[in-house]
C-alpha cells in the first residue's frame, strides 16, 4: 500500500482556478469511486471537502469540485480566495477496509 | 454535531507504548454505520491512516503498521483508544482521531502532538 502521488505545491491568484491531482493505481483510486479530499489548516481540525470523488458535504462551497479519470483523481478550486490557502490531501479506499492518503499539496494563494 | 478530542501523553520514551484516547461528544459512539479512526501526520510530512474500529469491536488496520497498532473502544465512556507499541523517533507525529464510514473520514479532532524521545 503506497501513498498516492500529489504535487508538492500549487499556487494561484485570487479569483483564479487551480487543480490538484492525485494519482494512484487500479487497486485504489482507479478501482473504487471512493476518493475524498481534506483541507488542513495549521492547528485546526482537518476538514472534509469532497467525498465519493465528487460529492460535497453540506457547508462546503460549490467552488470546490472533484473528478476522476482512470487512476487519477482531481480537486478543482475555482474563484480562489485567501482562506483557501492550506494543505490538501486526497484519500482513497484501497479495499479490505483500508484507506491510503496522498502526500499532500500546499496551496498558496498569491 | 459530533466532536472529537484526543488526549494522552505528549512525550513517550523509545521502546515504550504510545497510548491515546479520543472522547466523542455530541453523538453516540454506538451509532451504527460509523467507524472510529486514527490518522497521524509526521512533522512536515503527509497523513497516514492507522486504522479504525466499529463500535462492536471489529478492527481494521494499516497493513504496514498492523503488528504494532491496537485500537479499542469503550462505549460506556464514549471513547476509543490507540496504542502503538515499541515506538521509535519515527512515531513522532500529530495524532488525529476521526469519525468515519469505511471510505470517508467525515469529522476530525484537532490532533495531539506526540514526541518520542528519551
């Protein structure tokens, strides 16, 4: 069970859109529609932003969207805002009641 | 709204056992459909899923850590716990507890830093 691959960092200006990729294998991302995304701000509880590839929990702005193609999932944040600056982690179900995370991506709002 | 709070020693000596407890409030730990999970984050590194437990006691672990990790639940106290045995400096991390389904970690605690050092 290897960690999913994410870019170390992405950046964008306020109002722009950014996309964070998350690449796994057919045993995790590609094998199940169970990819979730989490936002981490230092010192705060992680927050679920997307689950089941493209579903948003209540309270998460519709600026956040998720998708998947093959073994790669993506999180897109449109209309970037300063408060979106955080670390983002993808996570996939990997079968047999196990989960695997990505290495995390630091989003900088310029 | 469910809330989770981690507690336990912030410093553990090498070779000892790390023990943490997560207290659940605002919801029943015995609610069917939810699993109770532990995740950790090494300093400056990514998240690592450690495992989860159902209220009935069924446990599921990260295969890479299975031999050293034990998760247990005490429904009478609305708590679940984590033990990591034979710790080394590599177990220094922020430890989070979370409420989950089998595929999503939908509510998290704020995390607690555990340092392994003599």
